[in-house]
């Protein structure tokens, strides 16, 4: 397949937002999509960490979850309006009005994975405070059940189970292209 050249000036298309549970691949898929579209890659967690000068884990430990959710609200208000692929933290859309705010700036795509896949993908990473519990798989099932209604509000979704990285990237790219056309 022919590789697309990366434009020397950033593209100015509407943003592409990836939402979904932890471990569904938002950051890795998003980074690759940004590269191929010639967009800037943004990660809401990284944006908050940079502004706060501390990690998500430290923020949760020192200030609690609600403080972090408010910083996500700052991100939603303040990030650029176009030319970005944005990986949204898994809980970002679980507060009122967040999804609508993203939808005003661009195309929102939800990524899905089974609890087992999520467990496998997140077990190597200790930087997810909500999963630092004795039985992470049970916690994943519980949180997924709570959050499913929010993710299902997004009309465009891609299941990542049984699909290669490249297949997911392509599927999201197609959706983005037809949604913004
Ligand atoms: C969270 C997901 C994390 C991060 C924080 C809380 C959540 O982001 O924002 O640990 O509530 O689901 P990722 O989805 O990028 O892991």
C-alpha cells in the first residue's frame, strides 16, 4: 500500500476524537492516525499531566477523582478546534455535556474491547489508578457496565477484539473520512 506523505503544514480538518474504556487502544491508534492524516496528536491525560506538572496517578492520590474530572473539563474547553486527533481518557465522556462538546468540534469514534482484552492490555501498565485493586478484571467489568451507556451514545464505533492494529486504524480512518465528508 502507498504511504501518504506527511504534509509540511499541519492539516486543518475537523478534530477526530477517540473515546472508550482504558486499554481499547485510543492512544496507540490515535498516534498512528495523526501521523497518517498529518494532524497533531493530543492525549487528554498527557495534556493534564503537563499542565499540572504531575502524573494522573499523583493527581488521583492527592486530589481525588472529581478534581481530575474537572481538569478534563478544562481540556475539553481549551484544546484546539481543528487539525487534531485526540485520545480521550476513558472517563472523560462520563460527565454531562462532554460528548456534545466534543461532537461540536469534530468526529467522535468509540473504540471497544472485551473485559478480558482490556485486562490483558492494562495489566502491564501500573499508571491507571482506578485499576489498582485486588481484582482488576472484576473492576473492569463493573466500570464497563457503568460506562457502557455513555460510550454507546456515540453513533460511530469500532470493536478492536480480533482485529489487527492496522485494521483498526483503517476502520477508524474510513469512518472519519465519511463522517466529515
Ligand atoms: C481513566 C482512564 C485513564 C485516565 C485515568 C482515568 C478512566 O485514561 O484518564 O486513569 O476513568 O477510565 P486511559 O483511558 O487513556 O487509560
